[in-house]
C-alpha cells in the first residue's frame, strides 16, 4: 500500500501530513500512520521550527503582572507615592509601597520578599529596589525613628477631604520580643499570653479607609487614648467630624473633653454607672409601649429619648429595645451557662489542682453568674439568681449617648457602622498576618506597623472598589488575585514587554477596577 500526502486544516491554517496505510493482523483491518511534514506553503511542507527566525523570540523572563494593576491604580488615585515622598528618601518610597503590596498579595518574611519582587512586574517598573532582609529592617528602623505616621495622616486627610464621620477603636498587637519598650502586659483582646502594644485606628466611614493610627504601651487602657487622638486629629486639620466609639472609651473625663470642646460623638455608656442603671430600670417598662414602635431596616424596634446625668454633665441619648435581639441573646446566654455548669460538674479535682484557678479558667467572663464550692473532689455549682436576672433584664436594650444633631435612626446607623474599624483590625491580624510580630526593636516595630498600615489602606480600598463594582458577590480578594495572577507579561531580550492574552474573567475584573 502506497503512502500519500493529506492536507489538514487546523484553526484556519493548512498543514501537510504523510499518510501510510498498513494492515493490522490483530484486528484484520487496514489502519493508517500519520506523520507531520509541516505547514502548507504553496504545496510545499515547511516546518515552523526549521525556519531561521522564530516567530516569537525566547523571552528573557516571565513576570507576574495583572494582580498589581488595581493596587497601582489605588496608589495613583490616593497619591500615596507623592505623600510618601514628603517624608521618606526617594529610594525608599517604592520600597515601602512594594512591601505593602506584598503583605496584601502574598505575605512573606523579610528574607523572602526580594525573591518574590524579582518575579513581579515591579522589578521592571521600579528596578533595583533595596529589598534584602537587612535593607527591609533598616527601612523599618528609619521610619520608626521619625513621625512618619503622623505626617502621612496629615497629608492623606487633606488629599481625600476626610468626611465628617470617623470611627475610632483600639486593639492589641502581641510580640515575642523582649527588647521593645512599648511592649507591656495588659488586657489582651485576643486572649494571648504575650506582652503587647496597643494600636488605635481611625477610619473614614465614607472612604472606608484608615486615615490615622497611633501606638501606646500595652498597659494603657482604652479610655486614656482618646484625648491624645483628638489632639492629633486637630493637628492634621480635621475639625468638623463625629467620633463613633465603643463602650471601652466611655469615662467621665472623656465626656467632659468632648462636650466642652464641642466635639460631636456617638457612644454607649458604661452599664456600671449608677445613673445608667437607674435609667435602664426606668426604660425597662416604658420603652415597650406601642407608641414607641418604629421600623429600622424592616425590623420592629422600640425607641425613646433619654437624658443621663454623668458627673455634672447632662448627656442626651436614645434608648433602644430590640425584641429579636433579646430572644437571641437569651438563648445564647442560657445555653452558654448550662454548658459551663456541666463542664464544672464533670471536673474531677486532683490534689495538685487549685480549685479557684480551675473555676476561673472554665468560666472566664461568666464567673460572676455562678457560685461554687468543692465537695470531696467535685465542684458543686449553681447560678446566682440576682446576677443572672440583672443581665437578662438588659438583653435587647441598650443606650447610645450623643452630642450633635442626630435623630434616633441616624444615631443607630452611624454607631452600627463601627464594624468598619473592626474589619480593619481583623484584616490586619488575619489577612495581613500582622501578629504576633517578631521584631526586636522599638523603632523596627513602629516602622513595621507603618508598612502594615499602608497595606491596610490598599486592601480596604480594594474591598470598597470590589463592592462598588459588585465583584465581591463573585470573588473574595484572594480569589480575585488568584484569577489575575494567571495573566503574565513576557520580557523579551530587547526589553519589549508582551502581555499574555487576557481571559474573559480577567478582562471583566480589570475593566471594573482599573477603568
């Protein structure tokens, strides 16, 4: 059987193949062998690889590309480069921004950041950045020896025209280091048995990005930080604003400071104050009057205005009663207490155990609701009726104090917006892996947290862009980055850049975020 040539058309191109028929004794049929000859050029086979000049030169390197485009847009929109140029030497501006992008995209130890950078487009657009482990530590130390975080906040607030609603909170950053002066033992909000530094954060509610942070020794309590923050906000030229704060910042001196200075604020009072307890008792029976019924986000709610005497101050507020919240709180509270009682009754105390320590460890914040004694090697426990009743009577009921021109709905809506700062802390601790920080010096810790602050700005602005474009319904930040990082750029020997063809998903994402 003679061989012959066959033309095959593949994706619009013609290719020549040599076809050789043969007899297969096993199947007793005639089969064909196919051998590729080359591209059909006027009836002559030409192999592409045999051409003297390849269609595309072998790339010098292939770099990550598309996942940085949204971040570079944010840097440009917020003018972060020009702001940093006012406080850092020119060679360190893009070093700081590059590390901040690394903390967002693929958090690495300082010793690995340079290798990561060399595989990204940043190594072409901003070549030869000092990113060795020693260089990064020196940069942190340089930043930590300056007032960069205050100067940065000043310029950023002016750039974005900070809105009149600021959310303020504080958290703990723990570290293993024994050489950082600010590290002290105090109330650790994450339950870690480590010394800590306290970090406060101010977030612009409208922009949904942090505009200021500050650091305090770990033993400093929340109420002590507010006065300092107010002064620093004023130094940044931020005057007309409302502070949204949690109960941890409530104190008579703080109220006096805010009221006498005319500062607008919204915050819940401490439930331990006698005047607050008396107001809650009065509200308990009055608030459920049907005439106090309102609707908030399609849910029924009871609201009445109140005034509370705190020291020599008479502070306005609103009392709220949410029956659905009360039901959920009761269920969770009683279930938690029952589980704790069962665990205590199941403990067999050994001779070397301290019963008081065991009880404290198992009950934690719920210890005040439970009385106990030891009989032989077992706990005998029961609930404290009065303590439980007092807690249950407050469920679903809360008070918000305010200064300013606020109706009940605006007051509640603004207060509930404080979750934006809680998300900021959550991002820093979990997504940016800010803690526990293992740095050795005070100045290095300060510089490290400044870079984390830059990274938080990038991430929170990216989250807002994704929500505005409704991309967050389909992608998490990690999923979006994973999709974009598939798109690479080839760098040819002559320096020419060839961006790989984008997929439909990549085009959609970049159109929404980078247009």
